[in-house]
């Protein structure tokens, strides 16, 4: 499977207090083992660069350590993000959250891994971004947590 790692995934990797921490570590290892291909975008890198060191450096280092491909932004992904805002799926001040979804969908990735439960990993967002994508002729990436992808791995064995 092709996975898009949104910014929160990199935070959860190091945040041992979070419920999704262990699952996040397991998903990164699954990527290392070749079970999945991992992607992110320049938007994620920019957000990670806003973090404080030493965490910033450690999060950014995960990209090389796990061979995560950093995807460039396209006019199409920006168009989708702006549509998500225009349709009131994503609040205007969180356009970047819509941009993560747009990038993953434009590149045809299977899953968006996110722990952003305010603006990305929500039922309304999943449903309505899928509708917008379909209307514009794009596929939809499934928005979920690391645990959900790992559960699918178990069910496929």
C-alpha cells in the first residue's frame, strides 16, 4: 500500500504518551520491511521545520531513515485544497490540512495516515473530500490512523 504520512504521524513517533505511539512505531517498521511505500509532502517538511530542536531534527531525520518520498505540491493539489475550503469541509485558516489530503489524492495514494482529528481524520472530511475528488475526476485516499492500516495487515495474513 502507498501511505501518505501527514505531520501528526511524525509527532506521534516520538510522543510516548499518545495512544497511537506504539502503532505509529509499528507502521514505520512495516515501511522499513517493505510492506508499504511511505510518502509525505513538502508541506509536511515545512511544518516539521517549525518544531523546536531537538525534536525537529529527529522528526525530519525519519524521512531519510525510512526512505519516505517527499512529493512536490501541484496546482491540482492546491486546487483541491481550495475546493475543500470553498465547500466548508476544511476551515479556511487550516487550508494546509486540506492540502495534505489534496496531495495524497492527486498522487493516487491509498491511505492518508493522520492523527489530526480536528480537521483531517473526521467522518465529515472523509465523506465530503471524497465527493469533491470524485466530482473533479480524482480518486480518494482513505484517511485513517496507523492502527487501522496495521489491522488490515493482520487480516491479510
